[in-house]
C-alpha cells in the first residue's frame, strides 16, 4: 500500500485546500484505497491529509500478516492512535502520545511502550515492523524505540487515525503511508527512511549516523517505493531516457500498464515497454511467474519454456542488459538469456547474429560467429546483472558492473530480425538452447553505451532489484543509486506517466 499526501487521488493533481478527501488512493496499484469516515480534509500548504479528531480513513477488506509500515505524521494533543489493524476488535496499533510516550498495542491486552518522549506538533517518520519480532524506529533512529515479540493475530481491516472499539481518534496531519507485506532488511528500511526524510524536508531530523542524513539519493532518483516509482516527464532515471532503446522486458511490469501481475500464475505475453511494440509471446503453456529474486518476482524457466518476438537491429552497435540467475542444473548446457538472430536460425554461427548464453557451468557471455566472451558467475541461483555490448570494433561483456570488461575483437553489421528469451532462435537447438534459471529484466539497445550510460543502467537495475551490494567495489552506484538522467538532453516522450 502507498498513500502519498502530495497525490492523494493518484492522478498527479493535488486537491484544493480544505477539500474533503473521501478516498485516499493506493498508488501501489494493489487497490488498497482508504475511504473516509467523517470529513478528512486536504491541507495544501504542507501536502497532507488532516484528521480533526472525529474523522478517519479505513479499508475493511485488507488481510495481511507480516508487514513493515512507514508513516509520516504530525500529531496534536490527545491519545488517539495513528493506525490500528483489526478483526473487529483492536489487534495491533500505534499510539504515539498515549501517556506522553510511544505506545504500541500488540493485542487489546498486551502493550509495549518506551520512555522516549513524544513532542506534540512535531513531524515524525515511524518505521513499524511486524515479522518474527516487533520493532519501531522513530525518524530513522539507529536503534528501535520499541521492541517485542508478536503473538498469533488476525488482521482484516486497516484504520488510519482510529481505534475501533473506543472513541479514541487522532487529531493531526498525515503526509505519507507505505506498507510492505514483509519484514525488510536494515539497508532497505533506511533507504525508505531516506526517501521519506528528503521528500518531506526532515533530513536534518535523521540521526547524523543515518546513511541518508546528508545523501539525498532516494528522493532524487525515486527508486522507492520499489517497483512503484512513476516517471513524470522525461528527467528521471529510466531506460527510456537513453536514446536507441530497442526492447525492454520488465519483470515487475509484465503487461506494461503498471498493474501488478499475479505471482503463481503463468506469463503468456511479456509486453515490450520500449514503445516499439515488440512483445514476447510464450511457448505453449506459458512461463511460470513467481517470487524468485528475493522479495521480487520473475519468470522461471525449467529448460523447456521460452518466449519469441520480432526486433530489428542492422547497425554495427548493440547492447544488452539483464537481471537473471542460473539454476544449479546440468542440462541446458548453452541456455540463453536472449538470442538475437532470424527466425529458425542459430544465433551463434553468423556474424550477423549473437546470443547471450551459457557456455558451460557458470560461464556466461555473448557468443557471435564462434567467438565467446564469457564471465564466471559468483554462484548458482544468484541474481546477477549480465551485460554485453558491441562498439563496432569489439565484443564486450561483464557482470555486476565490472570495471574492466572482457573483450574480443569483432566488427561487422548485424541483420537481426527476431529474438528468443531463454532459448536459441533456432528452436531445434535442444537441449542446448533453453535456459534453466530465472529472468527479471532484459533491455536491448541498438547503440554502444558510454561508460556513464552503462553504469547508470547498472545502477538502475541493481537498486531496482535490490542487489546493489553485488555491484563491484569502486562502482559509482554501489552505495548510492543514480540521481541524474542517463541521457542529456532527455528524449521527449508522449507518454508522461510510466511505471517502473
């Protein structure tokens, strides 16, 4: 769930000052909208939703168990809760000013509290995590201000500013609410705290030892909430802002509409987001779509599924960027991430074609007319950035943003008209063509990227898929995500709102 005080309707246009917020739209595209009880109003001067002590917002059909919740709020006097999760009676909730200290209710009879004082009229960022343990951090505090052990509880309602079985209501302003359906690592949690702090002007309230006390990163690059960042105009980090994009298959946006694709289902069409309409069509039965990259989903291939599409690349330059993992499986000796050739033709035995493939074991790289430039992956079932490019003179490859790419001399024009994801374009190349592994994203350009462009794309992929720590030491985006457009001047686009 993502409720943004700067955009409560989810349209990009803020309401008029003092107008009633009857629905606070969930921008995560999961449809978890909150509806008003009473008259919450919009305050344009600070982009917040104001609750007057008798109004609140709710969703009465929101079931979840583990979660991490972020709330930016400014609460006035009183004992009202900031939020509660209920099943008809109080189950969990957070009361920032109950008895002048922070209090969190684990059930209606079990309370956790701290002696940390609360200051009325101060804006706080609360990070509240329920998984194997309970932890609450206040405005990026290094240590939790509340800790505890959760019990077995059921939740099917979410109330913002209300305690369901009593008359306690909150009075104050709420700026933003983000909820994930899992516990988060410290680095991810602090990244979101940094995003919220810089977005709402609270960075100086972070502890000096917080990693985003002086680094703006997330607010500038809009990488959070992960997978829900929206590009407005043309000046944000986004593969489309590099000229020459030929194909973009995004595993976090299968349909290219920004709508979440259901995990546990199959993908029959993987929509090309490049604007070239080069969609990939799956083999009979489709490709399984499941949680395979940590907390992120991807397409899982078991040596028999693949997708096919058309594409056109005829110059002597080309580049491919991908997120994938190789399963620990002996079959599929030369399984592809992508093959670029012509329909029915082998992708590896002509200078006009190429494949990004496995040679043996953990060796992956580009193969063109008998020349292989392979890198050794760090392990099986390990998310990896795999890339290859041609500058008209050489064939290059690297993994995870390697600063010294491998290369072999190779020149000549391509004559590519078709592509295969997780297979050779010659489908008869069995068992060597199909992949045994997972793919999260594939981006193809008809250009050879500059070093700056290449590293910006690597940074985009690494931070988007949560593997930034895998970038090599010395990479400019290993600890800080990209914060500038990869291409200047930016390319004008007719579509101004596009989900990552």
